[in-house]
C-alpha cells in the first residue's frame, strides 16, 4: 500500500513489491483466447489496395499488436517506412508554423498552397496511438476544478476578447485536423491503436468532413458501434464479440472476405445500372414530351393530347417499369470472376458514359 501511494520512485517501489510477491508460485493452468485473422483477410486487403481504396485500421490493441496485424494482413511490408506519433506531431507543428508565417493581411486573397508532407516516391504508413491522436488533434481533456469560483459580470471588452480567443482556438484546431487528414492520406496505410470508441468515430468524421469521401466502417464488437453509425455505410461482422455491431449496421457478414463481393462486384454493377437508368429516364421523358410539343403546332395549341389514355398508361408501365426491372436484375457488363480478379473500383470520378463504356 505504501508503494502505491509513494510520491517519489513509485515505479521502482512497485517493482520491488511485485518481486517479493511473485516468488515460489505454482502454475496450475492458463486460459487464453486465440485472436487471429479470418481466412482471406490478406487477399481481400490486397485487392482493396489494388482498387485504390484507402484502408485505415482503428483498433484498441496496443502498438506492437497493431503493427503485427498490419504485417499479417499485408498493409505493411518490409519496404514500408513507418511514421509514429512523435514524427507526425513534429511535421504538423512545422506545417502550422509555415502557415502562420505565410499568413498576413492578404493571406485570404492568396490561393492556398498544397505542399506535400513527404517527398514523392516511397511507401509510407502511419501508426499512431490514442494518446498521440488527442495530442495532435488538440483534443486534450480539461480537468474540471473542484474549487468554487465566483462568477462576476464581465465587461464588454472582456467578453469580446474571450470570444476572439475561442474563435482563434477553434480555427487553429480545425486547421490542425485538416493538416492531419492531408498527411494521413499521403500514406498508403493508417493504423490507429489504443483508441476509444469516441476516437474511432472522430477519425471517421474527420475524413468525411475534410476529404468529402464516401466512408465505410467495418467492425465486429460493441466498441465499433459509434464508428459504424458515423460512416456513410456500416458493416457488421458477426463474431465472438457479441451482436452489437451487427444490430447497428447497414450490412452484416460472417467473414471479412465477403466484402470483396460487395465492394468490387455489386457496387460496380449498381453503379453501371444507375448510369444506364438515368440515361434511359431522360430519353423516355424527352421522347414522350417532345411529341406533345411538336403536335401543338398542328392542333392550334388547343391542349389536345396526341395519345389515348390507355396508351399513356401502357407507356408508363412498359417503358418505365419493366425495362428498368429487367435491367436492374439481369444487367451485368462484366462477370463476377472478371471483377474479382481485376480488383476494379469506382472510387475515381468518371462520367457516366465512360463508366458504361469501361
């Protein structure tokens, strides 16, 4: 008890007590839970990387375990240069100093300069802990003082100074978070370890806010619920950590490798079908409307219809419902095996015609 409340050399005192306690012990048994990757995870991650899909790993494991997971699922390789929290903090601090030095009276009229954080070339990855994440994103917890403070009415000048100070802090925090997202997007992989459920949701929200990207969160436990609900699309994997993630998801799977079929096959087919549907929708409406416009020159603008009522009804049924239903069910521009093997995605923006021709 004295060692736990010691004010000086507390760690050394605790180690001495532990050594005195842990002597002449007899091992009766041990239990453990095997925590390993599911089948097909490395291949799935490799295909997602080939399809230019950015993968961020948000886990509560410690840094060594998270790094081993990155090597196991092929996010990290021997040629990957790993940047840790202290490296990222120094880079962001230097960038903030440069931005502050460039700022001035005419800073808002000058075009923003997007300078890369790293030199071109090379494969880099980011591994950051939850403590460094709060430090970098200026999300430090402020301890509330228990001392009673009397609040006196402030003058107008004090209120104005306080408001300006808050605005400067918010602007600095926003710029810091944007710089962090830009830096992380230059890396091929991002692994955040020792993060809380709130931090997971915060990272997803940062990507949504500053990159305007479509996010998909995948989780298998209760600590992933906030992240799944924050992302545009949530996927829950039914595992041994309960059903909370599955209950709050948009899609649920039993294996991580089933995401290949969702992202590389069905998303592609849905995208192509929607493009064709929009083209057909405009064609159908223009064809139906322009006939009435042209017929108005011959009927003296008397609002007489060019079609019978039964034809209008059949037109909407046959030309609006049945073709779209058949195309939505059966149209496949490329086969399942071809899409899985090629690892093609629709992440890069392209026009509908280019997507259909592709």
